[in-house]
C-alpha cells in the first residue's frame, strides 16, 4: 500500500533548519569530487549515490525549490526537486542508511562544506514526517521512557554493579565499597554506556579500579547514568535536549562538580559539545571525557602504570566524534604508549581516520546491517595491516562494531576499551587506596 506523506505547502512546512551557515553550505559545493573517496560507502561500493556531495545535493535540490527565486519559478533550470514519495524514500535510504556522520568528507572537502551537518538537517526534515527508521527511534524512545537506551531495570543494574564490585574487591583484596551509587556531594559523577551493564560489565570494573587507584571521590547515579543520546543521530533536537537535560539535572541534584563521560564518542559529543546548544545554557559544572580524566591522573601521578611494559602490539581506533569532532586526539596515544612498547598506528589515523562503520546510529538500524558490514572492510584491512593483536578504542559504540568486524572478517584480535587496558596495567597500592 502506498504510504501518504504530508507534502509541504510552503518553506516552513518543509522543515529544513535553515540558517546562514546552512544557506552557505547549500550554495558552496563546486562539484570537485574530492569528498568521494573519503566516504566508506562510496569507497567500498563505488555507487555514485553514496558520494557525499550527492547527499548534499539531495538536500540542496529541495532547498533551491523552496528557498530560491529561480528554484521556485524555473526548477528545471536549477536542478530543484519537489518533495515526493520517491524523494523521501531516497532521502531516508541515503541520509539515514548511508552516512555514519563521521565527518571525514569535511576534512577532504575543498571548501569545507559541513556534509554531516547537512545530512543532519535532512534527517531533521525526515523526523517531522515520522520517517526515522523505527529501529533507531526505538532506541531514543527507550531512553526517553526508561532513562537509558536499553531500558535496563534499576534492579538489574544494581545486580551487575554489585557483581562487579565483588570481582574487583577480590582482585584488589580490599573490602571498601568500590562502586558507589547515588551518593551526593562527590567530586565526580561518572556515566555509563548502557552497553556496559548489558554486555561489557568488566569495563565498569576497569573504570572503578582506576578511580580507586587515583583516590577519586566519585559516584554513579542509578537514576540517570546513560551517556548516549541517539536523538543526536535522529536529529530530533527537542528529544536530544530532553535527554541531555536529565543528565545535567542529575549533576545538580547530586551536587557533583565534574561529570566524567564514559567511553562513548557520540555521547561525549552530544553532551559535552552539543548539549549547551540544545539547552541554550552553559553548564555550571565541569564536563570531561574519561580519556581526559585518565590522562590527567597519569600526568598528575595519581595512577601508575606498570613500567614493565607489555611487548604486545596495540593499535588504536579513533572514534570520529571524540577525535575528529571533539579534538581529543593525543591523550589516548600517550596513555597507550605508557602501557606498551609496541604501539602501531593505523593508516590513516587521527583526524583523518576512517570510521568503524557503526556511527550515525548505524548499529541500531538492523535493516542496514549488510551495508554496515560491507563498508567495515576498510577498517578490517586497516587493522590487518597493523599486525596488532589488540585494538584499543575509547568508545563502546566502536567496540560493538569492531567486535562484529573481528568476527566477520576473522581478524583474531582482541578489542578493548582504553579503561580496560589501563586497568590491566595499573599498579595499585591497596593499603590506602592510592596508587604506588
Ligand atoms: S559523514 Fe562520513 S559517511 Fe557521511 S558522507 Fe561524509 S564521509 Fe560519508
Ligand atoms: S569536496 Fe566539497 S566542494 Fe567538492 S564535491 Fe565534495 S562537497 Fe562538493
């Protein structure tokens, strides 16, 4: 049965968030093609539809039709297009299903068109037509309804935390409370990616061990601990603001002075760098990623890494939102180099690094699984070329995708978060809770 979409009668109904920056991007592309090969989708599948500039053009053709004189009256001359079923299907498939919003194309664009921002504007338009893929929207709905995107019940979270606390107490041979919850007035409120209590509880224990070694005063909140914000990917700015506000309110309620964000690239970006825009306010507390916090402990001598460095070969995967968008580039490298003598970079890496293929909400959209695994070939090849036995990444979203790449492309490597490799290499003085 043919689906009915409300079609716009005027530019306001169209729903593109048009401001001066957006107008500039709509008029800037010089069709040089330099962005093509930067995109995993085009690089692997060699289908012109996946060229970043083509995604921009989809949105720009609508913009021209509704916002320019020539496009309104002479659409055939300007390449302006009407919004119809075919256009909406194409936009949903390409803007949701063929963009990880990694931003690598921006680095290669000859004039700096912010292509993922244009993709996000197109997604925002689709939000208004209820065209967000249901798989992705259900993740946002779970966060809005339950407070975390996996709808984990509080008693299940508490069970997992208590199990991890026992394991850590056994490892360290101490009987202190090691994973404090809901304690007001602590210096740090630490967040979690819900994937941790659900699938990777050892990474919670790893960060708890680091906090213990550093003598940190910290707590988790059982009410609001989810670092993720998938509404950032659906481009529903009201829902993104609601999710961000809950964490900001929890910081105030628990009177913590610094919010330390769990290892999650998009969650870090959505809260630390984007939320003040959604919320139209500056935070009255500090916000730090866990990479920055671990680095600070190391540099201030609050934690000590075993100087008998491992010979094992480590490589690093750069989460796009943390590295390219957030500018947290060098600290994780210094931390890893303190742990192993044998660190090898992927080529390219850092701000020019390739996405793992799981960003932009792709991991949540199962209908695009096949496409997601195809584009992951680039990351699989990069990992193989390093000869590494362990891939470290400070992002649970990337961990999920890398675990799947590891299995799909039979790489035979270990995938670990930064906190996990740091915790493994820590020297801890258990007599007073501080490091050696
Ligand atoms: S943001 Fe990444 S996935 Fe999206 S078009 Fe650009 S390079 Fe491709
Ligand atoms: S690199 Fe920039 S200007 Fe060139 S085609 Fe791509 S989007 Fe357009």
